[in-house]
C-alpha cells in the first residue's frame, strides 16, 4: 500500500477491480481535501488482516466488503486489539545477572614463539553457515586458530567456535537449528525481529560464559548506532555482544548496552582483519561471505570467499549449500594458508637465532 502521512485519517474505501482504494482526510496537491491512495493488495487481505492497515481500523467497513467479510474484518480488528493488550503482559526479557554487560577493554595481544593463527568470520546474514564449512576443512588439515573474531552473522559461529565447539558439533548444530530458535518475530517494536532468541541461544550453548571465559581469544564487532563508530567487545555477556553485532538495522531491534544503542557490526567492518592483528595474530585467515565482496578481507594474509547461494538475511533454506561452499573455498585456500604459516615459522626461527647470537 502506498505510504501516507501519519496525520491523515482513514475515512472510507471503495472497490475497483478487487483492489481497495482508501480515502484519507488531509490536503492534497489538488487541494481537494481528500487523497485517494490505491492499495496494491487484494481487498481480502485488508478484510482478513486489518492490522496491516492500522490507520483504517477505526473507519467504517469499506463499502466493497460484503456483510460477512465486514464481520470478519471487525473480528480480526478485535483480536488485534486484544494482542496489543497482551503485549503489555509479555514475559520479561531473559536476564543474566551473573554476566556483566559486554564491554571493550584494552586488547592484550597473544605472544608466542609459534605462529598465532586467527580466523576472522565476516558478515553476510544466513550465508554465515559457510563459516562452518571453512572450520571443517581447517580442522581436517590440523589448523586450529588461537584467535577468533566475528562480525554480524559471523559472530554467531565465531562465538560458538571460540567457546569450544569443534567442526562436527558446529555442523550438527547448524543442521538441527530451526528459524524460531534464532529469530523471534514481533508485531511491536522498532523492527520485525527482537533478537533475544539469538542472544539466549548463544548464551545457553556456551553455558552462560563471558567472552573472557571462552577457550579461544575472542572479539565481537558492533557499531554504535548514533556515531557509527566501531566497538570491539572482548569482555562480558557473549550472547548480548553477538546479538548487538548481528542487529541488522530495520530487521533487528537495536541493542542497548550501558545506555548506548548498538547495531550490526558489518556497518563498520564486514571482515575485521585489523582487530585480529591487534590481538597478536601473525597469520590471519579472513572469510568474506558478502554478496558483492568486501575489500576488508584484502588485509588478511589469506582471503577465503565462498560462493554461497544468494539467500536473504533470514532465509535458512540454503544452509547445506553454504556449508559446502565454505568447504570448497577453504580447500582451495589451503596451499596459501600453509605457505603463510611456513613463512612465519621461518621468520620466527631466524629471530630466535639472531637473539641468541646477540646474547653471547
């Protein structure tokens, strides 16, 4: 239905070729005082689901509606009003009193005499299942990153991997998870998806452990909504940090943490390679699952770009294809990964020999 000013009030509606046209009070370009706006929806949609047209709920039944359909319309409107009342009695959000809110603290880089491998999992909605395929191949090749960084949907897999789930467990979770376990649609609020389901899923899977309590060094990228500045969460509530990082504007509710609203981490960095380097990694593997590709991944030592199916952000129907795409892309990247690890190993060896010589 065409958008109309909020200060217009629905008066009447009439039928034309089974399309409803609604008249609204208010000035028009012609100054007639009424503005006819033709809906693209079949009249039946308005009669059966009037809550899609809230400004017409108080109007008289459209003359294009037969008596029986007018009854259905008012019954639906009544049920909608009941739903509004029940919304006020909804269950309170799941609280985690034992977990501190996510926060950004100074990053302490890992120091090691051996190569420190980081896996950076990028943004891309439901195509994030491809990250599971990448991890499968890395584990099969004996490569287990010590540092894990995630942005947007990549933060979900990254958090679970950092929390100790291996490739087999991640794949099992990916194949068994249902949409409703991660996506909680709502008719009320600033966006269609609230996001608490995703937060609870992650926290439950991790046994309510904070970011700093996970097995691997882990960081989550989110974006301050007001300033559009990047935030690196590396302490506190893991599920809430992941929810903030995954909160696509106009799809998920923004997340308020300590009085600040946060949204999708992909807005400031789709594949946050520099964060992994700050955490001490000298071999950075970046995974870019975005449709058009991101230049962020070019800063990685090895860039993996799975050819995932072009599914929508909340469409899980292509999970099998995405996992397979991640596997294929990771296998193709293995020679480059091994070469980079060998280079770092050789360089570290030279540095140790040089340091030993100077100490004599």
